[in-house]
C-alpha cells in the first residue's frame, strides 16, 4: 500500500479497516520492523551492499523476452543474471559484490 491512511480503490472499506487495525498491533509492528531490517541486510557481509534487482515494474519474464529479441535467441541464465545485477544492464558494473563473486566463480566461459 502506498499510504497507511488512503484506501486503494480495489480494497473494500471493511478489509482496509481490518488491515489498519492489524498494522497497529505490537506483533505486526515487530514483524514489520524485522522484515525491513532483513531487506537492508548485506547478505555477503559488511561492505558487500544490499542485493538488488533493477527490473523496475516490468516482470522478469518480459525482460527475458526483450533480451531475447535483442540477442536474436533466448538469453542464458548467466546473461539474465548479468542483466538484472549490473548497473544500466551493462553486464560489467555489479550492484552487489556477492553476486559478482558468484558469477565470476561460476561463469562457464
């Protein structure tokens, strides 16, 4: 949800009110904070940066289709990984050093 106080058009008032009540419970707040903290965790250790994907609002499947059109063939798993984990999809500038290490160590080329 974009805002705690603004009800989305597709959600009924009853469901939205129930959701707001749930959000105010201590248990929900605790779980929410833990989830937020987990999303900010540097999985590979300090300095490795948070793992991110730069796919935007388009699904991974749609990106794969676009990449297939560009390449003239279906992309490999490595090409998809490079596409999603490098700045501006350049295949070189990694956004996450952990992913960079995985790709370098497992690159079949």
